[in-house]
C-alpha cells in the first residue's frame, strides 16, 4: 500500500537560496508525523511546497501514489490536502461559522444557477455544509462564538477555528503549521485531542509542524527532523530525543531545554 | 526625401511623446513615494493649461506665466495631499483610486462649468513659424516641449539622486518603517511627492496648450500617460520617460501607416497586452503580486 | 418559515408595492422610478464584483453599453421581441465580461483598474468607429417594445422594469447567501486561505466578472428601451464613476446598500437636468464626501444604529 504522502528529492529555492534541499520522506496513511527543526529549517516551506503554493525546483511530491507537485494549489486541496496556517489567515470580516462553512464548500455540488434560483438542490447542499460546520465547531468548542466576526477574536481561538475550517471537509492529509501557538496549555491539549479524534474518525493523516515540544512528543508517532532544508534524522520521539545530531542542531535554541 | 519625412514624423512623435512622458512622470513619482496612483493627474494638466490662459489674458509674458503655473501646480498638489489623500491613505487601494478619480472629475467639471466647452487657442512661446533646418521644417513649440521634458527629467533624476529630500523619498518608498526609524519624516516625503508631481502635471498642460488648444478634455492625456508609465515599469523615472516617447512614436507612426481607428485604439491595446503579459513593463521588476 | 422562502416573499411584496405605486403615480415619476430601478440592477451587479469579490472595475458602463447595443440590434435586425432581446443582450455582456475576466483575473489593484480603464476606452472607440452599426456618436434609436403585436404603454414598460429589477435583486440575495457568495468574500479577504480550502481563485474572479457584466448588460438593455435611444456618452467613465458612487455610498458588499444608494442618488441627474453640467461635479463631490466621512457606507451606518442580530446567513434552511 502506497504511503499517504511521499516526498522524493524535493528542492525548493528562491533566488539562489535553497530553502529545501533534496528532501525525501514518506508518511504512511493514518499516521501522525511530526516535522521539527530549528528556526529557518524550511518547515513552512515544505508545507507550502506540498500544498502547491510554492513551486518545486526539482523532485516530486506524491499523494496516495499520485503526483501532486506542479498542480495548482486549489486542485491539490480538492484532492484531499488540507492545511492550517501559522497566522490563521482568517476571513476577517466573516463570522466564525462562515469561515468554517467556506471550508465545507467542497461538499456542495450546487452551481451558480442552482444557488441563484435557491433550488432545492442548493438548499440541501447548504444544509449539509451547515451541519458539517456545526459539528466541526462543536468538536473544537467554538459553538459559543458562531456568529462573532473573526477580526477581534483571541489568537488561540482563531487557531482552533483554523483547525475546524481545515478539518471540516475530512481531508486525506492535513498539514498543521504550528497549530497550538498562541494557546494556553489546556487549550492546546483539548485542541490537539479534538484534532486527533477527528483524524482517527476520518482516517486523516497528519503532518504537524510544532515548536511546542511537549505537544509534539506526545502527539507524534514518528518524527522527521530537518535543518537547512535537509533531512537530518527520523525516528520515534524517544529516538529523536536521544539523537546527538538533533541535539546538536538545536544547541543554542530554547527548545533544547524542552528535551530534558 | 523619404528620410526627411520619416525624420519629421519621428520628431513629431517624440514631441507628443514628451508630453506623455511628463504625465507618466507625474504619475510615477507619487506612486513610487506613497503607493498612490493618482487618477486625477490628467486634470492637473488641464488646470495648468487654464491657469496659463488666465495669466496670459492678463498680458503676462511667458517667462512669468510658466513659473507661476509650476508653483501653483505644486500648491494645489500640497492642498490635495493634505485635505483629500492623507485622511484616506490607510484605506484599501480601491478607495484611494476612486478618490483621486473623483478629485479629477471635480476639477474637470468645475473648469467646464466656468469656461464651457469652447476651446481657447494660445500661441506657443516662440511663435508658430516653423524653423527650417537641414531640409526639415520643425515646429518650435514641439522642440520646446522636448527640451522641457528632457530638462525636467534630468532635474527630477538629480533630485532623487543627490538632493536630501529626494533621497529621503527613495528610502520611504523602499521601506517606510525603516525610514521613520532613521528620522525621515514620511509625511514630508509624501508632500514633496505630490508637490513635484502636480507641478509637473500642470507644466505638461502648459506645454501642450499651444498644440491641442485649451479645453476641458486635456485630462484625457492621462490615459496615454498611464500606458507610458506601465511600459516603463511603473517605478522607474527614466522608464516613464522612455515609455512616453515610445507611446508618442507608436501613435504617430500608426496614424500615418494604419489610419485613425488604429491610432486611437493602439495605445489601449498595448496597455491591455502589457498588463496581461508584462505588467512590470520593459524596465520594472517582477513585484506584482498575483494569486 | 424557511429563510429562502422568506426572501422570496419579501421580494414579491416589494414587486407588488412598486407595481401599485407605478399605477398610481404619473407617467414622469414612474419613468424616474424606472430609471432608478435600472441603476439598482447595475449597482447590485457591480457590488457583487467590487464589494464582495474585491475586484476594481472601471468599465461597468461599458458592459451596459454592450447590453444596450446588442439587445437593440438583435431586436432591429433579427426581430427579437424585447423579452428575448434584453436577456440576450445581458448574455452577450456576460460573455464579453468573461472574455475580459480571463486576462483580468491575474491582475489586482492598480493594474486591474488600469486594464478595465483601457477596456472602457476600447469600447468607446469601437462604438464611435463602427458607426454604421452603432450609429456612432449620433446614437441609436431603439425599437419600441411590444407584446403580442401591441406596443407597450409606459406603464407596461414600468412593469417590465420592475419585474426584472426585483428578480435581479432576488437572484443576487440568493447568490450572496450561498456558497458562491461566500467564495466571493473568501477570495477578497484571503486568496491564500481560499486556495487552501479548494477554491479556484481564478475561477471565482472570472465568475464575478461575468456575472456583474451580465447585470450591467441587463440594465443597459432596459435603459435602452426606457429612453428609446442609445447615447454613447451615457456609457463613459463618468457613468462608471457614478455607479461606483452608488455602491460606495450605499455600502460595499451590501445588496441593500446598493439598492438604497442607487435609488437615492439616481434622482440627482433628473433633478439637475436643467443644469446638466453640475451632475458630474455633484457626483464627484458626493463620492469624495462619502469616502471621507462614511468610508463604509450607509449599510454600515444602518447596522450601527439598528439592534444587533445574529450575523449568520439565517435560520437553518428546511
């Protein structure tokens, strides 16, 4: 069975600088994979490359054995790749519910004409999207802010909304970019628990970039470590914690304290 | 025989293009400095032309009229910036674009209200007798326009390169926050930008008045100026000028070669094609954000 | 009651009210109201593009021209009755809008404004140059609309305009409440997030362009039969600017705002008809004042004043 996600010799660069250098790893379906590395290691770039936001210089990215590198970003998304953003990228003027409804949009096959004429088909699609959205909001404890505009809401809450928005369409692969930043410890724990639950329910594979080592070590089954855009180690959390190359890479970083 | 015909055509094209170049310059300067595209710039040329009309009706000679027009252009630019642009500078690009359009329309309709549609004619500073040189008949006004355009461009170029306010403006356009930290007054920069660009715009109107007559439609020049600015990459002073000359030449030769319709259509088709394929113009760099 | 049914009911009531008013009012007031309704159609379409999907367009009046000329020519050359030629004109405008939208979706901000401005100029020039077909600067007479052979009375035309206007507003409300409307907003607010959620930003922009062009074309076709004459000067940059005034004053992104803004400000040209030159000046001043003092329009001011209700898209549809 082919892995859910596979990177083969991926190179990404801007103007002479290699942000990602011959990176290769694969993630089995249903796994929770952590992606860590010191600042500037290229982790967000990897996510951007998988989602099609930045082009590859060379190499391939495969989703369930199918090549997705080179496809437009929205096409990749429709193939089942979801992502959360480091800075949320909320649709500011819209409410929390509307944000998540947009995430659920993939469920609707009603076109312009059906929507314009408010045909039963469109109304049914709307109802489906709505119940999906409400379920996702409930999972992340956001029902009480349904109708609030996202601009002005606390950052941690918006991160949870981003999680709900990206998971509502039950993606095959979810890329999480620092999902718990801005959250309190308890907020982070319940958000991660909810994400894990949803992922297990829908068979979603998770690739998580996290600086919070406590969260990472408990969440991830397997960890990939990158530095300067290249792979430097892979293994279980325990193996990574003991790996001298990894500790070396983090020397001077605050994170090294979290290891011990 | 043939050569001199084309040469004269070229000179005519360069002359027309010089006016476009000045308009383009007056658009690019505030855009570079403050990111605002002033769609009302064409009407400043109209204003300049009418100011010249008023002043010459008082019998003032050209060498007095010209500086007065330039200075009043600068003053109007300062007023516009302070009263109408500064309050909305933080608004999204759309709001500011529309505001500048509205300012332009207000100016144009006010002028049309007062003077009506009838065009006034005015003589060029050196009369209309063509200068005959080397088998060519050259219009002195055309030559004067080219001279002024070159002089202004050189002045503006030097200003940005050597003068303190000019260097400050460049710093602000690259990174307003860093510039502020270095003690540069950003608002002062904007004021300079608008004063310079409106005085250039007014001057353009003054220069073109003997050629096209004084009427409320002078502002239509802005469209050619915009094409020129896009051609030149929108952030380059020299690019704007070269773009203007190019548009002038294109138009002149197209009129002769292909007739009236194409002559009118050509600049806009070029504009659309440019925007689609090379919005950064022939000289600019790939900064356009495209999703 | 289901929200979509409620919307339909309200629109039906509005239509009946307007028809009643038109029957009772004199023919000139009815004519003015018709003009306002035509402007409402154009404004609603423009707001979907500018307010909701966040794209600048300075050539909305050009699409009105396309609709006006094509519906008129279809009626005079092919003999289409008005109830077919006007929708056909709208369709032609929508197609032209899509053609412009194709290159335009890769542009934004200033560059998009310039491109639409260039398009406007091109359309103006084409109208003038192909004067054999379009009547050029002298304009074009439109055929009198007729139903089953009998020409429509002025009230008949009023009814047609009313029905089309209410229907157009109803369609816009439905679109805005649906996934499509949300996608418009998503593309405006955060194209990156929209893409990540499977929305094709390019396709949404194209749809918005085409849709708003269709609305403009519809308005243009109705305007042509209302006035009985097509004057190319009515479709220049001044007209585009006026339409932008309507939606800025009314409130960007708000359908109600478009209706109120267009209706209120439509009266101006007629009031100032004896001194026609002032309309441009007044429009420019109003727009400036609106931008300076009410940057978010009447709709926002209204929301500030009325009691706060849930911002969701309504009750759960049955």
